[in-house]
């Protein structure tokens, strides 16, 4: 790691926001580079200084004044987003249909397997009703 | 789904219940939020205006607040948006940038004239800190990111959430913001500040 890369990462290193390998790379560079070490020290002092700035209290009665204004404020009407509601309902309905089909389909498949064999004997042709998808009953077509 | 649940929960409350809950949250958060507003504006009158507008907006959209999340994070999000919008609006009206190139081609800082400021009298001693003045001279986005990280102690991920941006952008803003602040301190109080603070 060169100085340019290290200096670009010093802030994130100081905040412990680098990935483990990057932390190690920056640390090893700083240990052998006086200029980057000084830069890190200066950033650390800045961070410490900002963290120790005195807390500035609000004036007496500020929260009460805010609440007085809030009481006169008209909240935005609560609107449940129609699109989200419709999307959720449709998703729930589709899921219900899929589950239902899976259940019914699973039951029918055994039945159809038996029936299908019989159909094949009775007739060589069978069609699938497209409305029922892959779980559609087989319908024999007479010759 | 979570959003809808929040809406439904909020819609189920009476106006009085909403007010009561909001008042409790204001009471619990106003001290911390006021300090944040002061760090962003460096001016007690502006900080009060910013915080007041933040709470009013928060109440207007209180039904969108997810009670599972910290109220202060939500307040900070509203406050930083308001603050950045205000600074941008103000900058559009200004004709001179705070950062410009001097006659020798070097970058110079146009430091705020504290004596000329109309609200000079209401500024507290805390605001005379070189660091606070340095924060005031920073770009709004950089200042917000640095304050959230160093004053409020938020992680980059939390800052990204508050500022509605990516962690990479937060990282860059903090890096450039600290650099900006250091340049300001080097120019505004060289030596003295270095000896007393940076060493």
C-alpha cells in the first residue's frame, strides 16, 4: 500500500469502517510511514475534539413551545397506499391459488397416473386442458 | 408489508393518543436533537428554527414513523434533509462561494465575519470554538456526515440510512469533510490550534 492509498483510507481506518484485510494493510503502512502516522494522529485529534464539544442545551420551555405549535398542526391524512394494498392482495391470492393447486395437483397426479394408463389403452390420443396447466385432467378424444 | 403495518397501526390511534406519544418522543429527544441542530447551523436562532421545523414535519408525517426504529434516527433524517435544502437554497441566492481561488491561484477561505453577523449576540460561547466555526464553513453534506460520525457517534451504515445514500458516499464525505475542516483550522488558527489541539 502506498501513501496515497493509505491517506485515502485513514478516516475509515480511524472509524474502524474498513474490512479486516484493509485494516491490517493500513496499520502496517502507518507503522512504517512517519507522514501517514502524523496524518492519522491529526485526524484522531480532530475526531476527539468534535466528540468533546460541549452539549448545547435547548432554551427553557423550547419543547413546550414546539408542542404548542404541533397541536395547531394538521397531520397529513393517513393514507394506506392503494398500489401496495392491491399488490399485497394479488400476491396473497396468487400464493393461495398456487398452494391450492399444489395440494389438489398432488392428489390428482396419483389418480391421473392410473387414469392415464387406462386412457392410453382406450385411446391413443389425450389432450391437456390449457386452463388447468400441468395438473389438468386428461380428456380422451374418441376416434 | 412493514410499511403497511406501520400505517395501519398509526391509523388505529386516536388524535389524542398520537399527540401524547409524539409529546413523549419530543420530550425524550429534544436535547440531543437540539445539540445536533446547533452543530449543523452554529447559530442558536437557526438551530431553533431548524429543530422546530423538523418536529412539525415529523408530526405531519408521524403515521410514517416506524416505532421499531429509534425516533432520533428518523428526526435526524428529516433534519439533515431540511438543513441541506436550506443551505442549497441560501447558496443559490448568494453570488460568492465560501471556497474560491485567490489572486495567486491558491484556494482561499472566505471566513464568516462573526462581528458582522446579525445574531452575533445570541451565539453562545460554545459556538466560538474554532472547531464549530470550521464546521460552519464546511459544505453542508460534508458537515452533516462528519457531525453524525464524530459528534453523534453513528456508524457509516447508520449515516447512510439517515442521509439516504450509500456507505461509499458516506465514507467519501467524511474523508473529504475532515480534510476540509483541517484546512480551515490550519488557516484560521495556525500554530496556536496545532499546539493546543492537534498535538
